[in-house]
C-alpha cells in the first residue's frame, strides 16, 4: 500500500503539468489522479475485451500525437517537431504492415491491447520508443535500400503516367500497376510479410479483373 501511495503521488505530480487536467479537476471536484486513472482503466477495459478496440487504439495513436505535433509546429520547436515527425514515420510504417497483415493480426488474442501499449511506448517521453525504433530499425533499412525503393517507385509512377496519358500500348492498365507494385515488394518493404503483401496485391487485382 505504501508503494502504491508513492506511485500515486508521482502520477499526481506528473498530471499537474497539464493545465487542462487541473481545470477539469476544479470543475468536477475529483482529484486529477482519480480522473485520469479511471479514464485510462475504462479505456483499457474496452480495448482489452475488444469493445470498439480497433477504434480506440487507432484514436490513441492519432489524436494525442496530432495535438502534440500541432503544439510543436505552433511553438516552432525544432526538437519537438523532429520527435513527432519521427513518430509519424514509424506509425506510418507500422500501419502499412498492419494493413497488409490484418488477416493474421486479428487472430492474435488481445491484439488491440498490445497495439495500445505499443503506441504508449512510442509516444511516452520516458521511453521515446518512436526514436528507438527509427534509429535502430527504419533508418538503417531505408539508408540501405533507398535507391532501390526510389527506383521502383519511379517505375510505378511512370506506368501510372503512361496509363493516364494514353501512352500505354496495352489494354490492361491494372496489370501494369500490379507489376510495378510487385517490383517494389520484391525489396521487402515489410520484411517478413513480403509474401503476404504480394498475395494480397495479386488477389486485389484478380478481383478487379473478374469484375
């Protein structure tokens, strides 16, 4: 119990840094630590039992970072702007992987609870997880493969331009886009999920042909 009180006091001091929470405490006459703690427990309950888990986890990864990004830009704080730009790069890559591997991820028990905890790890200043992931995984990978990625993106752009400019010699524009996307996927944009990405892309375009 004594240990709990120590953490409770630290938590209360941390919340005192946010004027909005202090104002809410005055209006409700409820200690801010109880307000925020109850809200977090309530939110985690919904995520853990997958009651609107996808929506809540997504909002958690977007709303708070978006607001902090606005503050960083508004204050013209270069360090904070770099931090949140790094977060959006990492979150974007993770979202791409999630998009193409959803069939597997949704079978993982309490997936959205893990996703919510991952977002907390990425944004919390105590961990600065986004910077850790970027410096140790994304930046080395992109530095090593940026020329290949740019080359394949250029191929896709060229094929799309040919289609819309009427320069395409065939009557199968979907096949041309599919070929360009598959060229890009050969360089393992998402590492171990490469085969799954190619399968989903092929399924998408095959479905378009059937239509």
